[in-house]
């Protein structure tokens, strides 16, 4: 008995970077749960010290990273939605082409980026703004507030860069 064409496609998908898609779903779920909890338990700009360099605060961002375009008139919402949908689609297609096992670091990084992008996309579509709540600071110097989705994007980008560096070293014959 031979497997049909659908079975072969699902085997290829399971042997691809798509096996990291549950991580994407986990990032989205954790991001949305954390944001929901913060919105229901904090008032706007309420701050709670967690560590000498870390606070939890409820704030909103209508822009992108570092509040880029946050002062625009509203058109940026749909620009960022379109970018998130387009880039996530491209990254998911890229993940499908990756080989499971040998390209897991890259696939993991891409899964984190997609999860973060879609987590913030949900906020933009439903509320027109992104919930941010993690505030890192050193004395009077504040890093812009961020969230779980932003953290996933940052870690994912770091993994993609690390994978590129390791791949470059492997091609040049330098041992890992």
C-alpha cells in the first residue's frame, strides 16, 4: 500500500523547519496572555519595580520599535499590519524549505520572529496599538518599554545572526 501525494507532502513538512511552528504558536499565546493580564491588572503608566533595573508598566505604542512613527495620524497601523503579514508569510515559506535537524537554529530563530510579529499584529488589528509592559532602565536612562513579542523577535534575530555566523565559519573551514 503506497502513501498518497498528501502523505508525502505532510512528511516533507514535518521534516522541514515547519516543525518549529508550535514555538510560534507558543510565543503568540504567551504574548497575548501576558498582555491581557497586564491590561486587566494595571492602570495606564502604573509602575511596579521588579528589580533595580526592571519595572513592569502598562503603556501603549501605536508605532513600531522605539515608537517609530507613533506620532503619525493612524495610517501607520495598516502599514505595520501589512508588513507583519507579508514578512511573516515569507518567513514561514522560508521555514518550509529548511531541512529539519541541520537547520534547526535558523528555523527556531525564524519561528520566534514570526511569533513575535504575529503577537504584535493581533494587538494592532484588534486595538490599533501594541501593549508594552517591560521597562528596563539604568538610573535615569530608560530603554523603550517592550513586550514578550518584542523579546521573541530580538532573540529570534539573534539566533538568525548566530546561525549565519556559524554557517560562514563552517564554509571557511573554521571548526565550531
